[in-house]
C-alpha cells in the first residue's frame, strides 16, 4: 500500500468550489503510477517491451465533498493480481481529520501493444508486483472498498 498526498487546486473545482468528479479518477491514476514506480515497475519499459495496460473498469463512490484547499491522502493497494490483470483499490481521505471522501477501484488488463489481445506479464515484473500484493494482504484495509 502507498499513500500520495495532494493539495486541492482551484482549477480542480467546479463553480460550487467542490472538486469536479473527474479528479478522483485522475488521483487514482497518480496513486497507481506511484505504487507501480515504488514496486520497481517502469511503465515505459513495459510499453517498449510490447505490453500495454489499459483500464477495463473503474468505479468511484463519492462519499464526502472535497473542497478547494483541502489536503487529501490517496491510498492505493493492489487488491487482485494475476499475470493478465491487476485491480487496485483506493481510498481518498482528508489529511486533517481522516474523513473518507471517496473510494474506488480500477482494473487494468495487460495486452499486446500490436493487436490488443490479452498478454501475460513477464516473470520479473510479476514477481515485483506479487511481493507488493502479498504485503498489501497483510495490512489492515482503510475504508470500505471490497473486491469480489
């Protein structure tokens, strides 16, 4: 599990001063990319090796408004892993009082860059992710995100 901290910028809000709903998905990506970086996965190396990792599914439950100036923590954990896919669970919370503001998931599938068919992650990359996944299973879960 990793946590990324962000300060909400004015341009991320709507006319009501509340974060536009699309930003939670963007913050999920920020946390996912940082998770992969810390796991030792270089996304450009995967792509150079002919593997892409498109999003197949994304979900977000908007629990509490996020406002301009809030400082938020975006927690990402690997919730499911195989050599063909990875599913992340996310919790966005207020860093001041810990209020959970959003929860969600993303599912990435590994595909061949040339034709988009399902690919299997190479053994070295899979081993790095599997080590992180196993560590995530041992940590208590924040929020109520469940993966079925």
